[in-house]
C-alpha cells in the first residue's frame, strides 16, 4: 500500500509499525467512542500500530500502553499517516 500522509484510511488498513493520527470516529456509536476515550484514545492522538491480524483485534500503542481494538471498531476509525513505516 502506498503510504501517503494525506490519505485518510481505516485503522484496520494501517500497516504494522505505522504511526497514524486518529482523525475521525467514523460512524461509531457514542458508547463505542466512550469506551475508546475511557482507555485513552482520543481524536488527533498519534497511535503506533503494533499488531494487525486477519481475524483478531488491531493492537495500538499509546506511549507504552497497548490497547486492543476490535475489528468492527477499527474499521470505522479513520487515521492519517503520521510517520512512514520502516521497510
């Protein structure tokens, strides 16, 4: 996938190792948004993608804390590339 800093993508499509900025909640319910903010995930927050699997959650790191985000929620979260993935 081409890494374009101006390209808004789903968190589910981000590559492992990418640093992305959360820019939109998508069509998440208020309950889902509350659950994310309760664990420290907010808009405009840089997230490092730690793990993405075919059927499991997306794991992101915020500072030194790792948070697992279920696939349906990760699909709705919109992010922008912040830092290139080292290849």
